[in-house]
């Protein structure tokens, strides 16, 4: 037997219903905020990621799936979504038709790292990028959009952590302060932090090593070193978040793992995910478009980790069958009933009702067991009695109540039951 590759997982029913539900909600929310979907390739030139993400990041140094194609060119399976979207934005000159572009994407990313709970070598992200707006209002509005998505998914225990990383003018001064603070502590830092000490010492602040956390606990705060322009920008972001009535936690130790972030950066964490509890993250990346070869256009964006979000949605007990419309099952007794049911099943399915049946000549008890196993919410029963009265018995599987309904009223009855079920679920 040939098994799947480690870290590359199958997503099976009924869990796929949860994925579809999340994707549907994300599309609807993002588009109400003026974002449009973009689809970019899975493979890009390696230089795109080394230039944008940073040569000294874990992603570029250790995690990228990079190889030579048949033409001898170095290409990479995309490890994140922002750089490919920026590349497409530049290549197709989206800035020429409108200085503002708001784009979102969904799809798989690839990183070679140790598979663990909620983290795989092929993983999925939903992301959004807003180009051409340097106003701090877009930072807050995009965060409000993301929080609205989580609220619609009925998630609890999520925390928005925010910070400002300063800019290219003020961050070097802080970097020098941090190096001076850590100099005598360097031997005690983990190997990764020692290796990055001179080039990217900020990563020591959000290192998960217990030793690094202790050694950096009294490090100077980045927020005390940012320039007036960055301070003003950050204050306005916080002000707008308050106007949106969004609670947030100020986390001056949060620096993120990608080099292109400046000013506002954030992370949304959630209970129930263990130590790797970030479910969404992002920030401002003014200068990235220019660095990759485009005009000097500001940007702000984020990415959601789908696997972790699915875990949270499942944890909130929103079962797969409750994500969308409930399943209807058709139980038929005898050849005449089956022939009479076929046109009705075709009509119901054509009108968007999810309907399943059993196959072969089976008893009503056997068919009801099958309906129960599939999680059917409604069972339609058609036998000799029903055929004689040109009706169908409609059974609500949750309440156990059933009644005979004329053929022409069956769809109306099904929709009424499903609507009532959705109302009950929305109140829970």
C-alpha cells in the first residue's frame, strides 16, 4: 500500500463541510469589505521569497521546498501568500488602473518542518492584502474584518495582540539597544537566536525557548524607541480599534518571523491550541512592493491558519452537519415507490436540497439505520400507503415527529423544518 507523505494530510468528509463553511463565510465577509479574490500559482521563483521574507528567516533558511526544474531554474513551492500576491500585483500593474487594490486568497502553502498538531508540511491559509493605503484606518478596518469573521464563526477565547515594529528609520536604533542588552547573555540563548544575533536579534523576543524568554524578559521595549511618525500611526490604529469596540492586548514582545513587517503588526491567539496558539497574524509591509521591483506602494495584510481555525470551529461544537443545510434521506419501500420517488428526488436536488438514499431492495429498518448513520435531519418515507394517498411521510429525526404531506407540499415542509433548525442553532 502506498501511504501519503508525512506532513501531507487528506481532508475527509464530514470535516470538509467545516472547511467549506469557513471558506464561504470568509468570502462573504471579505467581499462586503471590498476585497476581491486573486489566485496565484503554487510555484514561484526562489528569489521572490529570499528577497521578500528575508535571507535569515527560518522559512528561507530551513523550511522552503526548493528545487531545480528541468530548465535548471531554482523554484520554490510557496511557503506563504503575501509575496506571490505582491508579485502578481506588480507584474500585472494593478496599481495602474486603481491606486488601491484589496485582494484575498485561499489555498495551500508548503514548509518543511516537523509536523505537529495544527501544523503540517502542506497547510492551508486564507489571507487578505490591501495595497495603496498608508492611512492607519485600513489597519484597524482590516482587523475589524478579521474579528468579524471569527465572531460569525462563533469562536470564543480569541485575543488580538498588537504591536508596532517601527520603521526603517527608527528600528536600527532599537536593534542596537537590543544587541547591547543581549551581548553578555548571548551564550545562554538558543542556537537559532545565537546564529541570528547580529543580523536579526529581534527574533529573540518572540522565541519560544524558555531560556530565551527568561533572558529577554527585561529587554528594552521596542515601543519606547519608535519615532514620532510611528507613534502617531500606532495611536491612531488603537483609537480606531476602540471606535470599532474591538478589545486588544498590547504586546511589545511580538515581532513576527518575516522581515518585511513595519509599524503595525498583530497576532490573534486562541484557547485550546496549546503552545502554538496563533490562528491568524499579519501587519503592515510598506516598502515590500518596492523591494520586489514595483512602485513605492504601502501594504497591510494577514493570513489565517486554516487547520488551526478548523480545530477551533470543531472545538466550539459546530458539527459538520450543522454547518450548512441538513441532509434529507429518501426511504422507499418497493419498486413502485422507487419509481415514483425519482422525479421528486430530482426536483429537490435541482432546487438545492441535499438528499441521499440507500440502494437495493432493503427494509425500512435498514434504510432508517443508514439515514441515522449519515446524520440525516429529515427522512422522507414513501410506501404503498403514501402512494395510495399521493403523499409522503416526513419525519423530523431530532424530535421524532412525523406527518403525511402531499407531494406538492414536500419541499415547502422540508424548508420549514430546516429553517427552524437553523434558528435554533443560531441561538446556541
